[in-house]
């Protein structure tokens, strides 16, 4: 079980770093909002994070 938790934590940190590298501070804010919303089961917060990420992904270039 601890190995699975460590692997999931490493995957989450890697994903967070990738988002920050590619999309900057706004990407990290969106990723954090999405994560907090999902963990707290708050639809509004996760929706805001998802919308921001989609807007960042839809940008040309």
C-alpha cells in the first residue's frame, strides 16, 4: 500500500510540474482548483479549475 501511495504522489507531482512548465502560473492555479474541488467534492471549484484548464489547452500556439 505505501508503494502505491508513493507512486501516485510522484505521478501527481510530475503532472503538476508539467502543467506549470507548459502553462505557467495560471495552469498551476487551475490544476490546484481542480484537485481541491475533486477532493472536497465541491462541484463549483472543480468546474472552475476544469474550465480554466480547457481555456489554456484551447489557446492557439
